[in-house]
């Protein structure tokens, strides 16, 4: 299983396509991995524990980036947003849509999120272990 790397929530300026699901389907399964976050599939959309944005915000808070203005500045930088987004809500929409389009291949609203392995000094970011995650699609179990 090859995991892809996602900067905080997927960095890079790429075109977004309007692919949204109004309701999530059942989660699939994630590979057994000691670095797996949320104890299994992570919900792409939403807030709080068990969601992608919940991981992002928890990482920022754990890194000590707690002021909303500082969070907005940091996220715009690491996400390389094509235009500066001036609210956490806009950044959440940008990032979760990018995660859904890029990594939720089975379109069920879930992905697998992982802590990064090894050192990532080449990112020149002291918060890399708290704000960067590995990501892959969850697999729909066979019936």
C-alpha cells in the first residue's frame, strides 16, 4: 500500500472540481498501521474529532498556533492557496474539497490519515510533525 503525502491538508495550487457528496456513505477500511490517525477512516467533511479538519485544527493548536489570524496566515502559506483566503471557513472549504477530489477515490467521504514517517527537515517547517499528514483512500470492504 502506497500512501500519498498531504501538506497539512493538501498543498499546491490545483484546479478544483465541484465534486461533493451531500451525505457520506459507509466508511471502508484502512490498512493496519501504527501511524494511523483517528483509529480508522477519517471523515473528509465536517468538524471535530474523526474529521480531516479536526486533525488540521488539533495539529495547529498543539503546535501553539491558536490565534485565528495566525492560523489563517499559516494555512494559506502551507496550502499554497491560489488567492489569499481570509477566513478559516474558506480555508476549510478549500482544503476539504482538495482532499475529496484528490484522495477520496471511491467517493464515500472517507480517507485514511497517517502521521508522517521519518524526518522531514527539507520542508523547513518546525511544525511538520503536527500539521503535515500522510493520506490515502479508504478501501470499501467486499461484501
